[in-house]
C-alpha cells in the first residue's frame, strides 16, 4: 500500500497529491552479483541526474522498466524496496517481455524515434512490427500509472519512449494532471513527416495537459507539425507557453531547459578527494593543457567527427604538438546492438591512427578511456581540464557541458560547444560555438581556446556558471510543475531571464507566431 506523502514546502510543490515520475527505465541498475544473486545500484544518465534530487527532496514514486527480465517477481520486489529505500522514494516496475523489449525499446524507440529525432533519418528502420510493440508497451505503462497513482497526483511522463501514455490514460477515462517532457530534440516537419505513424503520434501528444521541450527551436518544430498534421487544432498565444486546445481541453506547450544540481557539482569539486585526484592527473601530464570530452557511446555524439577535428588541429596548429593532451572518455552503451559495436571499432581505429601519426617521445596526443567513471572521478577530470570539448551532432540539452562549468570552481576553463546541442541556446555567450561537421572550424576553436588568456577565460566562465547556478535542476522542476499546476510561467519570480529564449544558430526564428 502506498502511503500519502505530506505536503512539502520545497521545490515544485504540488499540494494535495504526490509527484509520479514515469520513464522507460527505473533510476537503478539491477545486475548479476559477483558471487550469487542480484545487485541493485544507482542508475546513470541525464534523466536520473536531473530528477533523483527532486524526488529525494520531496518524496514520490518512480515508475519504469527495471531492465532485468531474468529476475523473478519476489526477488525483484525485494531489490526495488531496497533500492527505493536507498534512493529515498518508491520504485514501481513495469514488466516487459523479451519480445516487447526487442520491439518497443530496441526497435521503435532506438531504431526509429532516436535517429529520427536527431535528424539522422537514414538510420531509421521503419519496421511496422516495432510500431505494434511500441503501442503495447505504452499501454502497459499507462496501466501501471493507473494502478499506482490517485486522482490528486501529478503525473510527469518522460521522453520519446512513452509518447502514447497520455493518450492511453485518456482512453481509460483517467482524468489526472498528465504532463510530458521530451529530453531529445524534436525534428522539423520535413523530417518528422517521413514517419509512417506521424499523425497518431502528434494526436497522442496533444492528449497531455502540458508538453515541455528543451528549446524554442524544438517547440517551434512541434507546433509546425501540429499545424500540418492536425489542422483542426489551433495554437493560441505567444511567449514561453502557448495553448493548444484539443478535444475540449486547453493543453499547453512550453520551453523548459533541463539542468543540473549546480551546488552538488561545485561542492564535490572542492572536496579534498577530488582536488587531490585532479592534481595527480595534471602531475602525470606536466606542462600541457588537457582537452576533455565525455560521451556515451552513441552515433549522435559525433565522436568520429571530433577525432578528425583533433587530427586537423594538430596539422593546422603544430605548435600544440606536445602541449595538449586530448582525453576522450566513452561510456559503454547498448553493447548488444551491432551498430554501436561498429562505432566503437571506428573510434578506436581513429584513436590508433592519430596517435600513430603524432606521438612523440614522452607525449601521446589522445588518451582514450572506454568505461564508466564514478562521480568523483568525473569531477576530478572536469577540474583538471583546461578545455572541455562537447560537439554532438545533435543533442536535446547536454548536461556534461553544464557539469563541467559547475565543477570549474577556479573559473579557468574554456568550453567548446556544438551549436546543435540544446545547451547552446543558454550557453552561447560564454562558450565557443562550433559546427561539429566543420572539422577545420572545430580545429581552429580548439586552438583559440588553447591560446585564450586567463582574463577572457575567467569572464566567459563566470557568465556560464552564473547562468547555470541560477537555472539549476530545481529551477527546471519548479518552472515545469508550476506551469502544470496552472500558474502562468511569465509571472514566476525569476532569478534571471529564461535560458534559451533565442536560438543558438544565427538567423533562425525562435518561434513561429502563435
């Protein structure tokens, strides 16, 4: 039985009801133990990073797939109780068969929606069987929401895996505040129209009370798709939140750039353990600047493009040879998908080629790590690095860029950021923006950061850190949930202007008129 949480006067308060988070995966990892049985450990990734502090603060429920088809129901319940006690909130699993996981998660979510939403439609596998599995899995998630929540609860559903859940809740006659946030980009109409199930997806998204996007550009793309595919639906208003009345309801669409727990990363960076680790890292690489990149293994991150830009930088600016060390951390991801294994092979081949071409006695240009880092290890790398190189081909936000700035307590670092990352809209005035497809442009930006004087670095980093501190993860949740509760976003007590009000790419309209 679920115990009602008391009202809390903290971040994102929803009086009279609990907050129910729904995502594809639970925020814990269940894996085979080293000796016997199963182990449960905290999960990783942007969504967990952003939401875990909120639920710890205020309590609630997290619904998701446990990702462990081999665990029996009794042991799974025990593991999730233990994991929930450690996390500080309840964990409720959605059971999926191997067939559903294959079609819904690997098939439709990651072989269709993921590449399509990142403007890589040539990578899409438009198998109609996967569409069936996606619908069935979303229906299963909706049923679990009905089982675990009450009429006064606020439902917050996350990401491209679960676009249909709100529609199924409406079909079941559930009248609760049902909200959705998309962590990936949303494609322009000319790309979205290639999806055979485009009409159903757009109509289903309109069944949410509030839809949140990362940037003005993403919201603009969605509104344009609504105007093409749902001509009977009007878009009303201007500003950060517009109204999209549908089926007798006044649904809203807004911009809410996700962020990080700034204070956590800043305080972790000041710890003796991290300070010592950062010192040892630099002592092992004396008299050179460290250029750091940290990415999950994924083709949207543009790692091969970045490596080619590093090669170009050493050719175009030979004075950097022996004076910089590039550290590329790749976190393992989706290892059972052949395409990702091929990407890993390509990355390792390029690292070998570049090191073979430029290595000198006592100096290797690229240090390559293929593993996960603990939080303290990661923050130590952030502190030790003079330059952060974040160049995805397309990203919903990119929290790594924000984490680096939060951890740069000395304000001595330089950030090079892809203009196609959602974070670019907020961070464009402090970062060096680059086109990740332009290897010479990225190469020259690396050199510019390399020769940048201390005064300019400090000025840029101060501005970046101030913006991220002001618009942290708690601001993100506050703004979204207050809007979901019916409060006008423009009326919020604001610590600053909303990040992302302007596009990062010059000449692009921030939003088509409503």
